[in-house]
């Protein structure tokens, strides 16, 4: 009954708002009315498992997103990624307006989770928290885009020139199949709004993200019987441990540089001195140049060995680039802060990276425009197995701010 009433009232509000034009009060009213509907969309989105490698799941969530777009009268397009058998396709929609600004809305539909995890994190609402698998990262982003589009359409907002929606399915594995498209879209946009989440500790608009690299440390020793002749062996695991311990101090938090050894493996059976060992470190930096410095130190440190007859090598594989604040992104963020002020919503501008890396960085690679991040919802527990949630109270302000921004943005 409550649900019926919401739908009924919404229709009336939309009709009224369209007649009056899309003034801030109408946008505010409609954004509030969207909250229960956005929750329904979130429930649908998180109830489809869509891990980055789960191509069947990704196809299913893509169909849901397309159906939502089509229901608004928007044509959608599926853009295949290559290789198509390893990453899910993207969904794109373009909306023409009467203005000149080219605005892109990006989010991702894939998650870090595996098939079967849904049972442990089903959708549920407790107070102000909506829990679910991948709900903060990044199904809330997808839902916010869909409901922003509904608002624009209901309020007849067409002050932009062209609005492009691009939702990819491989963000959590580094966007190998979509990064080129995202970079191209950024290049052709005056404003890119990326819909990853912000924090439950305080809402923010993010202008910087870290770049990511992986260091791989490999040790080759010599195998030998661990009972009969251990002295003949050269223990690769001992050498690896020594190397990791002497390279555990390479982080420089003040510079945004973080290097943490996170995975290691050695040996094949318990009764053999291991001849091979390998470890991986996750490396984050604010500037690509910081990686060059880290690489130099890594290559220097490995020369100090515990076991002389072992061979130690280290490689640094650079992944996603960093997103750095620019004058244009700061100007767009100031506009966001002003719009938030219209509804007394507290939001801050975050100009330094805190370790995360997102597709906003790809969008910023060759752009002359502004790229701003974290237009999903305030959330918590991304990449965890029991506590991922978003704050329901952030839905209304986020829809208001994003709609007003699209309405008023001037390149
Ligand atoms: Zn994400």
C-alpha cells in the first residue's frame, strides 16, 4: 500500500514539476520521491551476481540496466570488449539536449565477489543502512545514474548538449576491455561524473585517486631432500622472507605512496627444500613518477641477499594511472559544494588520493575537461564479505546535487 501511494504521488509531482519548469524546489521534491524507487532498483541490482569474470551474470545485469534505460524511452547500446570471452560488454546510452555541454556519467556493474556469495550478503534494510553484495561498490553508482536520468526526463531538463552514460563490467580487474573507451569518452567530454561511492564518515567529491602497480618478487634457489640433505639445498623461502622483511619500509604515506606485500607462495611438498618462491606487493601512488623511484629502490635492495647462491628478481607492473586535481575539476567541485549548500548538505572536496584507484583516472588521461569522482552513495565495506552497505539518507541529496549539476554545468 505504501509502495502504491509512493508511485501515485510521484506521478502527480512529476506532472506538477514539469508544468512549473525544473526549479530547485521541484528537483528537491522529486529527488525525495525517488528514494523508495532507488531502493527498489538497488535491490534488483544487488540480487544479480556479477563478478568481473562471471560473464553470464554480467549479461544478466546488463539486460536489467538496458531494460531500465529503455523503460525511460532511451535507446541503449551494448559495446563489446576485447577479448569478449574474458570481460563483460559495456552498456552505453546517449541523450541529446538543447545546450552545448558534453557530460559523461560512468559507473561499473561488476563486483569483486564470486558466484554464491550473494547468499551471505542478501539485500536488506536496517535503519538507514541498505546492505547488499557490491551495493556500495558500485551498484549504488549504477542506481544513481538510472535515477538521475529519470529525474532529468521527468523534469524535462535538457540544458546540456549531450549526455553519455557508460557502464562497464571490468573495473574490478583493472578495466582491460573498457579503459580505451573510457579514455576516449573523457577526451570528448567537458565534464565526467564518475559514480563510485563516498564514505559513511562524511560525504565528499573526490578529485584525486591513486595509481596502482604490482611488484612481483621471485626467488630461485635449489631443491634438496629436507631430511637427508638439507644443506645441499638453497632455501628460496628463506631468501624470500629476508627480502620481504628488508622491503617492508617502502611506504611513504605523506606522499601517498603505499607498498604492502600481500601474497606469497613457496615449495611444492613438505619434505623438500623449496627451490622457488614468489611474493606480490600491492603498490599505490599519487603520481606515476613515484613508481619509478620505488622500482629503483626495489632493484637496489634485492642485491642484499641472505643466501648468496639464490637468484632474486623483482618486477613492477604499472596498472591504473592516478587521477589528479585540476583547475577545471576544482571549479566543478566548487559548483557541487554550492549546490549541496542549497539543501544544507555537508560535503567536502577531496584533493588528495587515499589509496583507491578508479576508472575516473582513465577518463582523465587525455581530457581537457573536468573529472569528478564519488557520485555514488555514502557507503562502507567495499570488498568485504559481510558488511557492505550504503546510507539511504545519502540518496536524496546525491540525486538532487547530480541533477542540479547536469542542469547548470557550463564548460
Ligand atoms: Zn568500484
